[in-house]
C-alpha cells in the first residue's frame, strides 16, 4: 500500500472516530486517580517536603498545601504524582538536566 493511501485511510478512520462511529482504531484509556496522598508518596521516598519539591519540580508551598489539604492537585499533577510513586527513578531521569 502506498504511503499516500495509508495516510488517507488513517485520516478517514480518524474522522469516523471523531464522529463517534465504530472504527478499528485502538483506544487507550488513562486512569488518573481522584486523590493522591502526597505525604505518603513523599514519605515512601524518604524525602523532606523541600527535597521532594526540588527533585520533582514542584513549589514547596504547593507541596505543603497539598499535604495540609488546603489544595488538591490538578489532574496533571495527580498523574505525575502517581508516576512518581510507581517509578520515581524514571521521573528523576526524565527531568534531569
């Protein structure tokens, strides 16, 4: 199959999917938890609030507010916190400069 034909088939399938029609497209759903126990994640890693904030790019005040339940992490932060809990070294490597 020629490249142009593959591209056209892909676009046709994408349009059908966007319209809500059944397609052969593979879908992946992501589960982002409604809540993350930030203190438990941090404690599991043996880090202070300051160390945790610096290592993973959070503001110290933000970490404190999450842990004191003054604020709830947004979905993107909950996703990152979930990954930090499961694979902290991978996150550290990805964020290393």
